[in-house]
C-alpha cells in the first residue's frame, strides 16, 4: 500500500462527494486506501459514502471529536507508506497524488509536503506556505504589518509572500488541508496533538517534523482547490478566538517560558483586538446605510424648517416659529420610527432596494400621522413639516438608492446571473435545467468542451471571448467531461476576471462553488 488518504468529515456531504470523485480519477494505477472519519454528521454523509463509494473505509464517531483526534483515528488504521491528511472541501488534480509520491520517493529528507492551493474562484491561498509564528512574526501578523508589507522578508514572514508561489521551497509550516506525510516520520514523532481541537495542529506537527531532522516542502507543481480556505473564515469572531487560542497552546508547548509568556500576551491582546475590529466592522456594515438614512431625514427636515419659518408668513399669512423641542425631540422620534419601519420591511437587507424602503417609509409615515393625530393640540407643532418629512423620507432615500444602483455601488445593485456552462451539449441541458429550478437566470451560454485537436491557448481565448462579449459573471465547469487538471488550470487563468466559478458534479446533480471570501464557501444548486 503506497498511500492512505484520511478525510475528516463533518456535514459537508456534497463537498466530500466531489473530493472523493477527484481522488478516484487521480489514483488510477496507484495502490491507495481512502479512510473517511465522520464526526457525527447529520446531513447523510455516511449513507452517501456507503452507497456511492463502498470501497472507502468509514469510521463513524458518535460525537464531534475534533480534527486532530479524528485524523489520528484514521492514521492508526492506515497501512500506506505515506499518509495524506486531506480536507473534504478540496478537489485534487489527476496527477496530484502521483507527483507527490514521486517527489517524496526522490527526496528522502522530505518529511512532509504541501501543494499550491487555490480557492473556489482560482485565487491563490497564502496558507499554502507559512513560517512558524514566533513572537515577532505573530506581532507583525496580528497588527497588520504583514498585510501592509506582504513582500517584506521581515514583516511578511508569516505567509512567505516574498517566495515565488510557482517554485518549490523548503518552508516551516504546511496546511492541514493537504498534508502529505511520510509514515515513518509519524512513527518517529507521534500523531497529531489532540489538545488542538481545530486549527493549529498543522503548525504543531510541521514544527515536530522539522525538529526530528526532516524537511517540509511547498510543492506547487500540482494544485488543489480548497473551498473553505483560511481566508474565508477570517471575518468570523469564532475563528479568531479558536485560532489564536490554538496558538497559545503551541507557544506553551514549544517556546521557552519567557517567550511563551510574551507570545501568550500578544495573542490575548490580538484576540480582543481582532474581535473588536470584527464586531466594529460588522456593526458598521450593518448600520452604515441606516445612519446615512437617519442623517438625510433629519437634516432634510432641519433645512425645510428654516425655510418654513422664514417664508411661512408669505405662504400661509402667518409667521410660524417652531419650539426648540421640535428638532430635539419630535423629529428624532419620527426619524427613529421611519428607520424602524424600514428595518421591519427588510429595507436594510442586501441588496438595498427602493421597493422595500418605500414600503417601510410609507408604513412609518402612517404610524407617525396616526400617533400625531391622537396627540393634544398643544403638542402638534406642525402638520405640514411632518407631512413634508414623510414625503422627503420616501423620495430622498429611494432616489439615492436608485443612483447608487445605477452607478453600480456594491450592495445596491442586484447582480443578474449571466452564466457560461462549459460542457458537452447533453450536460449543458441537464445543468441548465438544474440551476433554473433554484435561481433566476438572466442569460445562459453554452461553451463546448475543448476538442482534442484544439490548443490550450486557443481554447482559453475562446472562453475569454465569450466572457467579454456576453458579460458573463459566472462560469460552471462540468466535471463529468472535463479533467480536474484542466478545470483547475483554467480557474487559475480566469481569476483575473473576478467572476464566480463553480463545478458541477459528474452526475450533474449539484453545483458547488464559493462566491466570495466572506461566503461560507458552499453554493449548492
């Protein structure tokens, strides 16, 4: 047995199916075993494996035991010369396994190997190669210096962005999403540390591999797709706490007491610093439009009040001077009612649309006018200003939304799906039928799969031409007719167009992809 592939699964059935299919096409001629450790999934993953892939070895846990412990269960059961720890939300190329085995066979000093990883839209994932998080490296990363100076050998050390991502390098840390390890190394250093429930275990084992005298290699001569890469989770507060707590475990285990204390102090500062930033960013994102609406309503009425007081004598034959409480109490209360009613009518859900806003502002106006009519005469300062406020709220807020939508401001323009499907004719019909049941499609274009006589460059040019001519914003590859090597290489090329890329299963029963770094990485049609 040359290779044991261990996949820890938890409620990602569709990703897992796609992953195993890629392994099947990439393991022809190789003696391998696939061990699936399921952490008590409730999405039917285990039944899917047993029905679709009966040769896979399945370990069913009665609870979620964590990533490290589940991998160790698989390692103990493995029989291969090499062990590959592989995430279920990955797709490998047809030659990934053979190239990795060949490299390890030729380089006896290699204890482990990681490959170039791209996300679901073809963009390079920097966690493919990393250095150890020493106190200074951690400091540069935590406080954003590594982001400001990514190519700096001093500040950009964590993700090693100064190293060519297309060249083989000896590195400190490899990703646990694809960790190809020599079994004899595991026998020497031990298995994954189960103190790391999730995150950090790859840093720990990479460190122990180096300490044992072996080397860790970044090997970009083959690529994989990793849908839920580290970059997709960074905005999650939960991720910040779990990841940085894992770093403290690593520091206490491997650093000298003084360094461990400094590192732990930095990490604890980082946890709350990043958490506050994350919360602040989320609040700002959620409330920014409501704040703009509030200011627009209030100051619109404020300036109309000045105009009304100045010209009311000419207009209605009576000088109208409103009490100070009108702007300090009445209008703030009315503004809050308008904003709350817009919120209730889902006017602050993205994309921001005028239709929901008008409903909310109209509801708010009705509530205000009813309440206003019930007040004693002495408290009814100016019906005309309240009426103006209602009209102003609807017109001003809907107008600027329409303007933002017209000029294409993010979150204001509802994206229309213009899809290109790369497949043969029969698969095109099936996939189109599948996605039409789930979403509204503005335009669908069939792109024939590459002919054997067609050169790679001319075929890519053809796809580019379709994207430009038809303003395509989403490409779907059919994995039944196209090799994963070709899909991944074309994704790598098409990333410059910043379009959404998805892959249909080989049975055309579902489509997977990731629309953005902020998404969960799972789009299923």
